[in-house]
């Protein structure tokens, strides 16, 4: 399996050595990390950053039944009706208390 074919579900589990390394690194104080080979970011670079810009949630294929008029409305907006449906559901999820 090539690297490009790995997903969260198909990645092999971390070995004990990897788990130990991650625990050791997590326990290390920030001032113990050598950042000499990493240049400081400028204010301009920091201002242009967006949190989560490269985050892509895992997608799950489902079968759902929606009212015909709702589906027609989504499709009438052009290509990407499934993405719009997901965005509408995500907004509802985030706004639910």
C-alpha cells in the first residue's frame, strides 16, 4: 500500500516504540525543544494564517431520504448540492445548544 492510499482507518497501529516517543515528547517542556533551525514567523506571516485551513474531516458515505422539494432546491443551486447539504447540517449542528 502506498502512502497516498493510507487513511485513518487503514493506518497501521503505532508501535510501542512510537507510543513511547510520543509520550516522551509530550512530557518535554517547551524550553527543552531546540528550535534553532526554525525561523521565527513574521507578523505578516502570522496575520495571513487561518486556523484549520488544511483540516479535512473524514467523510462517511450514507444513504438518506430527503423530501423531493428539498433535493430539487439543493440541486437548483448548481453543482455541489451534497457539499451544501453537509454545510447546512454542520451549521445546524454547531448552532445547537
